C-alpha cells in the first residue's frame, strides 16, 4: 500500500498504533491511512512495526519515538527488503534493544533504498503502543 506522504526534502513521519493486548510484530501495517501533522498515520491495528518510506534514494531517519504505555521489551532493527518488500532473512542489523515504557532516538541514521526500520515488542500486553519514525531525503546533506 503506497504511503499518503512520500519522503522528500521536508521531514515526513510514519505513525503506527497497536491495540492494547497486541504487539509490534515487525510486520507491515495494512490498516487505513490518514494524513496529519506531516505524517502518514495508520489506523490502530493488531500488528505493525515495519516503517518503510518507499524511498528510491537514500534517506535520513532523524527521530524514532515510541510510547509503549508500560515497560516492554523492544528491538529496533534496520532491515533490507526484497523486490516484494519482504524482510530478507540474515540481513538485519540491531539498532537498539532494551526494556522501557518509552524510546527515543535522535541520532541521524542513513537508510538506503529498500531498507526500513523494524520494531518488535513483547510484554506490556495491557497497554496501547505507539511509534513514530521521521525521515527526510539525504539530498544536499552529505
């Protein structure tokens, strides 16, 4: 499903919200999209966690913000995607892992084409979880 807002020189975000009792599974969300606050917002879903900007050039992810409601175990990874946008096994790099109720990364990170941020959580089943990832093109930065 194509994003409502594509990544460009101006920052854009992707927001995913996971219902209470469910987890970020690392899967692509296929719920309905809306636009607001410069983000493509997916409707609340029982799965999600793949943040892919559908970029055709390198991009800079400059913010990853998450509120899990309660402490959960989380793993953020950078993944390579195949031609069908599926995660390529064995080509995953851990970006951050831990246990907390919130997460924030503001160190810029360059993603190439067919790369995405993936989030997987466990625990905290009684809380709604939200994650936002913000990016812009790398054009003119490097």
